[in-house]
C-alpha cells in the first residue's frame, strides 16, 4: 500500500477511535432521566416485564470513564416480581438501626417520592454477604409498594 494511503488509513482509524472513545467511556450515555420508560433497561439491563408497573423512577449516570450510576424506583405492589427478587437474589433483612442506616444509604439527591416514611414502616433488604454494595429494597409494610435503589461511584 502506498505511504499516502497508509497515512490516510492511520488518520482515519485514529479519528474513528477518538469518536468512539467518549461513547464507550460513559460520555455518550451520561445524564439524568426522571420517570423515563428507558430507566428499567438502564438500571437492570433487561426489558421491563409487562406486569410490572413503575410508578416513579430516576436514573443517573456519570460521564466518568468508570461506571458510575444511581437509580431509584417505586414499583406498584406485584407479588410475582417480589417472589422473583427473593428467589434469584440472596437478600438479608435489616432491622433496627441497621434498617435506618440502609434506608439512609443514598447518593445524590433522593427523589421526594422514594420511601418517604420512617424506616420502621418498611421491610428493608440488602444483598447478603456483599457489604460494599449499595443495593436496597424497601417494601412498604402497609401498601406492599416496592422501592429499589442502588448506586456505584
């Protein structure tokens, strides 16, 4: 291949890599979405089941090159989803001061609709054996509404 074409091919490859780098590093996927139907797939990398009703949601992703995110969901009572969450995950129920601490474990601005009652009004669950994780599930003891939250920074 002639030197001119080699240099042009090299320059073209550098341009393609430079254009693709921001998208792969979070820049192209950064933002905050409130009550957006795409929040389920952003948070869980799956399609929302048709029988799940998301009342409210908030998803935030940093433009940082590492994967930094936070999400909050309010989900209408759904026994099937609740059963799946417990059967597919090892969860540990938090009580007393642990529950209050888990409820308060948040990053960024917590939406006003997210678990607005006192910690004692919820059954609060976290991943068992993963103390560095920030996932929590709060189930309203009266209504059965499920609140899910997680973050990584």
